[in-house]
């Protein structure tokens, strides 16, 4: 029998040996973007779009729809690709601490009240729609800022 208290869990995301694949969703309502405040690293305390990891055997589009629902409570469908971002973070010694390839999609809500506020999941501190012209007032992740600049949203 394994003593679970003595079992060390290795987080393959932190100081990875290979890049990880993440998915993100951009839900827009009347010139407002849905953001979540991250609870865990990388980027704990920063605002970003809902998203998460691609599971083994899962299609990227399915992961995006799943993550949208898990993180906000919204049932969605993919409308189009928003962009692919490389997220590589180094520690103070120059070692790669995190490495993600982030595949981001625009999504549309397909069920429920279109004015319903988001429900922040247990891995988020908060979730809300933010007007495009206020995005610069938020502490956003570098990868989201890069995506917004490419899309000319809030960073024209």
C-alpha cells in the first residue's frame, strides 16, 4: 500500500521537459471581453481569458469548449481561431520555468441568459466582462496582452 502523505507529486508544468498545450477562449459581449483572475501560477493574481490544459486524447476545440464551461459556467461553441501564442517564462537563473503553446478561440454562448454574469470556478479568484477601453487598467498576463495587440482589441 502506498503512503499518500509521503508520495511526492511532480508538477510537469513547472520546470517542464517539453512544452505544454493550453487553450483559451475569448467571449465578447457588446465590446466587453470575459476575463478571469488567476488563482494559481503561472500568473497568479493576473487577469486573463478563461482556459486550461489540453487533455491527452482531447481535440483542441473540445478542450476550449470544456474549459469555457468549467471556468465560467457558460455553454459555448467555437466561432473562429483567435490566435496562437507562445508563453515561455524564465526564472531568475535563466531556466525555463513554464512553457506553453496557447491556442485561443473566439466562442459564442449557446445556452442560457445572454446577460448572465460569469461564475468564477474554484481555480479563479474572479470572473467578469471588462469593456475593451478598460482592459489597460487591469493587470493582464503578458500572453493576453500579446494576443490583444495582435487582434487590435484595447491596444490599437
